[in-house]
C-alpha cells in the first residue's frame, strides 16, 4: 500500500513539474494583488540600500565624526593640565548645548536608517535582524556623561589640594 501511494504522489509531482516547465497557462490562486515580481523587489531593495548608504556615508557618519572631533579635545584639556578642569567643564557645557540642538536631527536620520532596514527585511522576508548594534548618536551621549564625571572628579581633586 505504501509503495502505491508513493508511486501516485511521484507521478502527480512529475506531471505538475512537467506542465509548469512547458509553460502551463494556469496561474496559482493568489489573494494579494500587490505581489511584486522578483525584479521589482530587487530594484526596490537596491533603492533602499542606496538611500541607507547615502544616509550613513554622507550625513550620519560625517556629522557624528565632526561632533566627536569637537568633544574629544575637551577631556584632553584636563588630561594635559588638571588645573584647567573648570575651563574644560565650561567648554563641555557649551558643547552639550550645541549637541542638544543637533541631536534630534541625528535621531531622525537614525530612525530613517532603521526604517529602511526594516523595509529591506520585509522585502527579503527576513525579520528581527539588526544591522547595527547601537544608534549612531549614543557614543556622543555616553562620552558627554563620562567626560562630565571625569571633569567633576578632577575639580573635586583640585579643591582638596
């Protein structure tokens, strides 16, 4: 009985493959009229990736790097001359003010980048894969907090001398 069943199933499979390869005009029943062809999906994915690359290479990365270049020397002031910790703290406060104005733009661009990433995942039928482990602006937020603690610690050390 098992042999007969497998013979019937294999003949049905062979028939369906041969009719498909010979250009059968019957179309499978689909309920979604918005199904994209493989070419359209590939084209859309490429467009989304181009936008992602543009965001990262032309807007997000250079902007973050410029802010980091401005932030890093503030801590260097304290490392070179601990007596100038108050000057460094004032510069850090000025930087924090500038950053609070710039940060929303980076959050928005980062959200757009992640939205594009989700669209690409949906087109590829892949879910829950993150391409980045953190947001681009978190490094600056972390550095500001760390520098502030270090500078305040140095100011306390200077007062206790």
